[in-house]
């Protein structure tokens, strides 16, 4: 981590495991994680870490204000 990276905000995406399983989103989340780990591009958020507890999955990534791309696509 460089000096400027440590001063940036991070976002913690918290997902309830039971809800993901009920909606059959497990493969989707695994794919999201793998894409974020594999693809390095200035227009995509950087995934810094992933972890889990008994009830939740967590993705620690760069913070980007303004909502998700999906949210903005729905508005248009």
C-alpha cells in the first residue's frame, strides 16, 4: 500500500449468507469476488480484502459515492 492509498475511504459490503442462499446468489457473489480480484482497471473498484463470519460475507473495497452502476442504469 502506498502512502496516498492509506488515506482514502473504503467501503465494507456486508451480505447476509442466509439471504444470499435463499435468493440463489451464491454463484453470483463468487463471480463478483473473482472478477474484482482478477480485473485491474481505473473504472472498476479495487477489492482489498474478503472475509466472513458465521452469518455474513464481507467485501472491503474502495469507496465510491453516488450509488451503484445498476442504480443509475435503472434511473435512465
